[in-house]
C-alpha cells in the first residue's frame, strides 16, 4: 500500500533521545528505521518488551512526535514538516488518542473531560453533556459524570479516557494499553466495543500484550523483531 492510500504511514522513520538506562543510569533510546502502513478500517496491535519503542511509534503515527529522519503521512498527506498547529487541528478532527497516563483536566468534571474535544467545534454545552453522558453510560460510568477524575479508580479513569477519545467519532483510534487497568470483565466489554467500532469503519491501533486485543488484529507489529 502506498503512503497516499494508507490512513497513516511511516516511511523509514528514525527517532532517538536520551532515556534512563538500566539501574537509572543515563542511556539513549533509538528507534531503528521503521516503515509501517495503517490501512483504513484495519486493526493493528503493537507489542514488544519495555523500551522497544511502542509508545514512540504511536506518537509518531499521531504526529505528537517528530522523526529525526524519514517521512510521516496522515490521511494521504505528507505531514513531516507541517506546523504543529495544523497537525493539532488534524488530530482534533480525525484522531482519537488514549494516553497511558490519561492526562485529565482535574478541575473539570468527568463529563466535561470527555467532551472537551467538542468545545472548539462550537457544540453547545447541553449537547456536549448529552453526548458525553450517553458515551459514559456505554462504558458503565453514567454514575460518574459529575465527579472529578481523581475520584475514580484506575479502571474507571481508563474507560473515561477511552470515552474522551471517541466522543467525536474519529477516523482512527490510537490507544496505549487501553485494558491495562481494568478487570477481565470490563476488558472484554472494551474489546467488544472496539470491535463494534471497527465494523463501522473506525481504524484501530493499540499497544497491548492483552490476548483479547491481539486476537482481533488484522495486522500485528512486534517491536522485538528487527524493523524493515
């Protein structure tokens, strides 16, 4: 698949930066030249040992990080040198992201955190709340709409983060370990919901070692293996 036909595409990208080494000693992380295409409507699961570059790869796909070399394409467009503001707008409109550390606005309620992506679009507060509460109910969190994120358990926060990423029905969902903090029953419901999204056309890219998130994948990327 060509870069123009792929939803997201990395062409021989590299990335290196200072990182803690064994025992906390100073070290350096280097992502080997990596080429990867994410097809529309696909499910890609990225796995590998800690420190192999899984989150770096996800951040490059999302345009949150810049490569040292190589090219990054998003939705048929080379965005390697696109200004950060334009990339941010592209992400807001078409990409949902679930961060491993959630990154909530703690002064806002849960429903406000979930719907904050809709604020720049001009959607009224009433409609934002209605859409947020409907999505929260889907994840079994209707009771938490008015609470603050810090008042929730880790598993509940993870589901809130997923709801926030999906509030505006993005073309692609990028998720870093989306079931790591939930119990098996909740994890199964998350997987089922993601499968329903993919059937409707949403492209799924997840970092995970959870077999439940690896089984539905149409493509698997093992970061322990040498990159092309």
